[in-house]
């Protein structure tokens, strides 16, 4: 099971069911014949880098020494799970992080494998409300190229990704530095209300597509069992 490959459609379908809460993680794993660790690994990748992060990489991803050290030390504080660390630092897989953890605990050196990644992955900076709007619009204009946008504006990949998601869910107002406070329904402008409504419709369409994919999979299994 560990070596089995899954299509992008299968990954998205499984994650949608997990997000909606209509099925337990155990039920989803049984439904798609996958290991729970793999399901949570997909979720961590998706929450960090979206659909692109679920695509099978052409070659192994590399990380700077500083990122590895920060990720391990963050985990050892006990404030984060392994999957939360994967999201925070954009780590490609649980096995990758486990190897860093093993080296760190055995007092082996965590080597810098790719210095070019350090800027976009670890060096964030404070931004103004106007800057965040500009960065989001630039990223959307560039077809959500988070990495290029992060380099262009000297911020992290994760910052760009989170700002874009906030903007898509709640408009420009969601980019204000209010520690996650969202506008109430009465505070939203007609444009923001429409954007949120459209987003809900898109999510419902995605859920229906996921259900159709599942039905097709179940029909295929039933045909094989006849």
C-alpha cells in the first residue's frame, strides 16, 4: 500500500471528504484504500501549496540547513504536530522530516542542500495592508505562481499563499492585520458578499464533482466483483 500511487483527482476527493467532516478519516482511508499517514500528508501539502503541492514532484525537493533546524526545533517545543510542521515549512513528506529529526536527535549535522531556497522559505518580513493587496493581485495575475511572487516581493512562499487564500475567501478586508478577525455579514460590502457567495458555490461544485468521482470508483469496483 505504501508504494501505491494515487491520481490528483483521488487526492482531492479524499481531502474534500475530510474537510467536510461527513466521513471520518478511518472511513475515508478504507474508501480509497490508503494509509492514514498518507491522507494527513496530503492535507499538509494541500494546505501549504494548494493543488500544485499534490502533484508528484519531478525530482526531490531540497531544503536549506536553516529551515531544517528551525523545523525540528519548532516540533520539539511540543507546540506543533508533524503535519503542522510540514504545512509551516513546506516539507514534501513525513519521511523527509523524520530523517531530519533522527539526525538532529543523534547530534548529526543538518546540511544545507539548496541555499537558493532559503529566502523564499524562511525569510519573511512585515508588510502593510496596501502591500499585501498588491502582492496578492500580482500573484493572481501570474496564475498563482507563489514562489516567483515571494521572491519578487521579498516575502515567504507561505505568506503569499495564505494572503491569496484569505483574499479569495473574504476580499481585501481579510488582508488587514487583525489577527484573523473577519468582518461580520453586516460589515461586508456587496462585492465581498458576492465573492463569498461565489466561493461557496464553487466549493459545492467541487464537492459534487468529488461525489461523482467516488460513485464512478464504486461502480468500477462493483463491476470487478461481479
